[in-house]
């Protein structure tokens, strides 16, 4: 527990000053210092050595830039939102001891955010015309909620649920209503709960009634229609796994009943254990999805930081590729890598751009730009 927080959290200043590091980097700096060594190196952050057609989305670049800001290094990186499938996503050049201890946080910032953004884009691409919201903050440590929500937006989700994360990243959090609200009124009192929500909550918050707490979804939906009338915007089905059965049939039946009761205007939101396959299956019948764990619990991308040049000489360890590299998008939209000192393939676009020059950040970070970049790349490579 740090001196000013009741929670076991790494304070920001520990990240900024390099204490948020693995101990062996401190030993390394001590040993190099003792030996009077501080070679000028090129280090690359890479997940796959060779492009493999398995694309992931790069996120976390803004935090990575602020981590390395002020160090006597030059850094290049792919733009945030770029889809990559091999080669470096970020390259650092400078004296090794000047940035050695930052490796742990640098990889942590990029790995976790990129994993979340990648699954968010998979969910996006599974229901391109639907509303898809990030509902998964409850699954993760609260200290990373802003990273999760920002990365979900880089992956093109439409909204987030975490209020404090929204304040950090400058986005309004939204949501519907939890089962707890209904349960506080009790069995048979769903109408009173929906009415209290409608009477109490700000008029510009959509009236989305949760209709699966105590009885059959169709029954509760028709009761919400009767209770809220024109005030009802949508209903949410979050049917618990033990009752879910043929969820597509339930959703289609509810859609049918709403239309049969002349309420084509009432949308259906669904949530609960949803992944891309579910979004594919349900997207023609629902207005939107709340996706939680599939996005928030995404596996981090397995990035590593490797020294590839020492004092101008190629030097990678076994299994890694020596020499400073460039990542290219070739004319056919594929990706290729080459030694930076060689000329680019004909018609290819070099993707690594300056991020830091002599310790100063030389790039703006715009969340919407990153999201549109990811979507354009996804179209280009046929990402699913
Ligand atoms: O992580 P996922 O499985 O995709 O679920 C995300 C949804 C489902 C969950 O339902 P409940 O656990 O019933 O929570 P609540 O009653 O608060 O809606 C809650 O609504 C989350 O927002
Ligand atoms: Zn619930």
C-alpha cells in the first residue's frame, strides 16, 4: 500500500521514474555501470518476427510515449490503431542504460492495450451496423479501467460503461440498468422498478428496460411496453446462462412480439457472455450489444523488446532478427519487413513514424484517428 493510497496500486511516479520495473533490469544497470558499459543500441518491440497474416491492433502508444518522454532517446512507432502482423511496432535508439528499466512498463502499456483493442475490433467487425458497447470494466482491476475503455474505443466500439475511465479519456459513460435495481423492488415489482428509473433518471438517458430478472423474457418485455409506453426506447436481455437455451430464438420471438404489438420502435439490446460468433448470430435482430469479458479479458499481445543493433552492428539473440527494421505496407495491402538500411520495396509505404526525438514527443494522439485507422486497416487486410 503506498503512502497516499488505501489500495495496492503502483503510483504513477513509480511508472514515470522507472521503478515500475523487473528487478533484473536494476541489476543489469548496476553491472553495466560497474563495467563502464553503456552501448548505443537500437531496440525493437515485436510480437512476431515475420509477418504471418494474423493481425492485431496496436494500442497503448500514447502511454508508451509519455513513459519514454524526457529520456535521451529517439523512438519510432506505428500509428495507434495500425493493424500489424509482424516486425517492430516501436523502435528505440539511444544508450541502453538510459532506458533499460523502462522495458517492463513499455511492454505492459503496449501488450495489454493492444490485446483489448484487437478483441474490440473483432467484436466490431462481427456486427458492423450495430451498436456495440464495452461493458467489461467489472472484470478487471479498477486501475486499468481507463486503458480498457480507451482500447475498446480504438477497436471501434461505440461506447463505454465506466464513469471514471470516461473522465480520464474524455468520453461519456453510458449503460442501462442492472438486475439489482429490479431485485430491490422485489418479485412481481418489475413495473415499479422500470417506472422509478423513468421518473428519476435524466431525460436524455435512453429508457432501456432490463427484462429477464424473474420471469419469461417475452412476458417481461410486454409488461415493460405496457408500463412505460412511448417512453420505452429499448429492452435489454441479459439472460443468464442457465436459462439461455436458444438465445437467438428468444431474441427473435421478442422482436416478433414487439412488432406484433406495433412497437417496431422498441429496440433490443443483448449482453452476457457475448463474443463475435454471438454478434454474427444476433446482429440482424438486435439494435445493440453489451460486450464485457470478451473485450476486457482479452489476452495481452505477446510483445518482447529486443536489442537488434549495438554500436551500429547487428546483434540480435537467437530466434530474433538482427538490424534495425522497417515495416512496409506493400501495394497489395500486405505487410512486409526489411532492413531499414536497404531501400523500400517498389510501391511500398514505410509505416514506422517518429514518436519521440531526443526525448520530446513529436506526435499528437487522437482517439478517433486511431479508431478510424484501425477500421481502414481492417478493411484493407480483411480482418475478422
Ligand atoms: O462480461 P459479459 O459476460 O460479456 O457481460 C457483460 C454484462 C453482463 C452482466 O450481467 P450481470 O452479471 O447480470 O450484471 P447486471 O445485473 O449488473 O447487469 C452485466 O450486465 C454486464 O454488463
Ligand atoms: Zn445481472
